[in-house]
């Protein structure tokens, strides 16, 4: 029966397709278990969502995206052209399937079920990063000395306070303080006088994601992996005793197993192995700016859906959720919409001299859960669909999936994420 056949021997040579956070973390943890790895990417290291994202390592607020408030917000947002959520007026069949599935999962009961699936992964998220640090990955994680969610009014703040209560009720710990605007400015002087209410979160971290993923690629390479860029994988064949990986350039190499870690493009190769869940691009934008006082940790404007992260002496500003093709060009109007949303709330920020303007695609699933594990083929594994949280959960995903691939046993944490669901 498909999917129940198991591979008797641990694979010796595995191809990982996709050199983003998820693929490279999986490659690294496979190496920990003595597996020879080849990483293939059609563009390069961190060419997808893993470069310009906000770099938050925030297991305390890592929650499923579909939830009742997002649905209410989303419907309102579709009607407003300046909204941070965009859905094209005419959706194609695939997008409609995603949106109807997403709406179906946006209930309190489904959110709780999905949250219970996330909690065991979230608890171990830092363990993944710490293993990478201990194993010699040179880019460090930074403790968020301050992490402020800032609002104009107390009324706006109630949405996240409610969510934090739901997170606690589901069994996940996250410590926080409720602050006035003045208290928030004392902690974070880059907030403007328009900030009238805030929440300070504790115990989270952040990274410079592009730099981190490149350091991870260097470590994987230094440990003996081949890293092949410009390798556009167009087909994968399970040949019974191994897997053949075909690239657009022609050469097809054989491996004992393959991990599909192609982010928002996961469906293209995974569908033929029984993965029916739609992975939809939730496109986000970012840029970086100079600011008089670089914050000591992330600054979040939830009402504007804008996330800021200190990157060295600059601030990365990120936002937007566009449900449209990953291949659509960068829309400059969206970049200015993010700048205008952040402008009144930041002090001493030069929002007009932006560099590194970027668009990338969160790999979103309708049920808000990633796809991690074997497909219909016992030699072809999926690792992706982490939506808003592929950086936070990339390393622990890699660690647990490498365990499954080499032992044949599915770790309990991965059970809810089976790609054939
Ligand atoms: C604006 C924004 C902010 C975000 N902020 C955060 C955050 O603060 N914290 C967090 O945890 N997450 C965040 N995310 C989400 C996070 O960026 C993603 O979940 C994560 O990067 C996904 O990693 P990945 O490795 O699965 O995919 P990707 O990084 O997209 O990598 C996929 C790779 O596969 C390659 N590929 C695709 N198809 C093929 C093929 N056929 N052959 C060969 N190669 C192929 C691509 O070139 C690409 O390099 C954010 C996302 C955005 C857009």
C-alpha cells in the first residue's frame, strides 16, 4: 500500500532540494547522523523566503495563521486598497481552493487543535538553533533584550492580549508586560509619541536571516556536502531502490532518498507523491533603513502588520501578506505602503532612504500547519509549508526530520504535520 512501505536501511546519500532555512537545516542534521548530502537549488542559497524575512525566532508567539480574527480582518482587508493583506480580485482555481480551505480552518476550535500541534515544536525551537551553534555554525542568534509590540491605543492592543491569553490557555508559556506609551518609549526610544500602548514580550530571539542561512550553507559545505546552485529540479522519480533527480539542464543523479524543501514551490514536485495540500505564496516585502537609535530587539506594529528587526546598525522593516503568484514582480506601491504605515510610529527613522527592497513568499497552507515527513514514497520526504514561521521552526524541523529519515521512526512532534493529510 502506498506510504506504508518502509525503507529497511538508513539512506547513505540524500539529495535536499531547496537551499533555504528548512532545506539547509535538514541537510545539516542529516550530516550529524552520518549521511552524505547533496543540496540542489535552482537559484542559490537563501534565494527564496529565507533572505529578507523579519528573522524573528519567536516560539512564544508561533501560532497557526488561520484564526477567527484573521478571517474577519482578511475580509475587511480585501475591500480596502491600502490594506496590508491583498487578495487578487479574480482568484484562480488553486488560490480559491487555498482561500476556502483557509476560511474553513479559521475557527476557534481548529485554531486550538493546530496550536496543540505547534506547541511541542515551539518548545524545542531553540534546541535546534543551539545545536547548530554548538556544531560550529558561525552566525549567532541574538537574545531580544527588548521586544515591543506597539499601538496607538489600548483598544488596538486588546487583539494581541486576547491572543496571548489563548496561547496560555492552549498550554504555551510566554511572559509579557503591559506598558503605557511612555513606558514603552523608556524601553525603546525609537518609538514615537503616537505610541500610546504596548506589550513587552520576553524570552524570544532574532537573527539576520540571510547572513544566518549563508553561514549554515557554509557549515553544510565544510562538512562535505555538495552544494549545487543553478540546478532547477524538474522531476523526481522513485525507482524502487533509489530516487532519480532530474534537472532542467539534463543530468539526472540517483540518491537513496530525497527531501523536497522548495518552500512556496513545494507542490510542483510533491503533488505527484500524493501531497494534495495547496502551498500558496503569502508574499511579504521588506527593506532596511537607518535609524537614530537602533532597537535592542524586534519592534512590532500589529495593527499595521509591520515587523521591524535590528540588523547591525540598520533596521529591517517588513510587512504585507499578498496571496498571489510567487513570480509576480515586486510592487513598489506595497513598499511605500509599509513605509507610510511605520512612519508615524517610529522616531528618527529615515524611511525614504531605503535599501535592500525585497519581496518573498511565505509558504502558506490552508490549515496553517507545515508539511514534514514522508510522502507516498518512503524515499521522498517533504519539508516545508511553514508559512510565517519557517525561520523559527526550520532547525527543529531539520533535526526531527533527519531522525525520521535515518531511523524510520516518526518523532511524536511531527505526527500532526504528515504531508499526506
Ligand atoms: C516578509 C516576511 C517576514 C517573515 N518573517 C519571519 C520571521 O520573522 N520569523 C520566521 O520564523 N519566519 C518568517 N517568515 C517566513 C519565513 O521566511 C519562511 O517560512 C521560510 O523562509 C521558508 O523557508 P524554506 O526553506 O521553506 O523556503 P525558501 O527559503 O523559500 O527556500 C526554498 C528554496 O527552494 C528553491 N527551489 C524552489 N523550487 C526549486 C526547484 N524546482 N529546483 C531547485 N530549487 C528550487 C528556491 O530557489 C529557494 O531557494 C517571513 C516571511 C516573509 C515573506
